[in-house]
C-alpha cells in the first residue's frame, strides 16, 4: 500500500511541476507541437496558463488521492475524479479557444 501512495504522490507532483512550468514559465515546448500549432504567438502565455492550470488540477487530485489512500478512506477516488474532470474541462476550453481542437 505504501508503494502505491508513493507512486501516486510522485505522479501528482510531476503533473503539478509540469503544470507550474507551463503556467509560470510558459514552456510550451513541454507539449506536443500539434497541440499548439494553431496558437498565435501572442496567445501562448494565456494558453500555457490555462493548460498549466488544468494539468496542476489533475496533479492535485492525484496527490489528494494518495493522501486519502494512506488513511484507508473509502472515498479515495473522489479527488482523482474531481481533479481529472476539472483539469480536462480547463484544458479542453483552452484547446478549443486557442488551437481550434485537440489534434488540429
């Protein structure tokens, strides 16, 4: 069980770290080029902020899942579900607004 919590924490922290780099440092190169090929140069800071926020929400949900799993909570899946749903919604809105779609 402890190994699972460590893996969840590591994956969550990795997502948050990548989200931070997107949000604060605007490192669009972290993403596949087809995700941002239609994004205008002047929109990259706003685009990376939204994508970074979405990725950080997913990471936070994964980290909270690990914490609840550590305490053997039966509701461990709630933060993961909430993080993924909120994160994907934020990222989808950014993709639609700035790139046109996910894979265009």
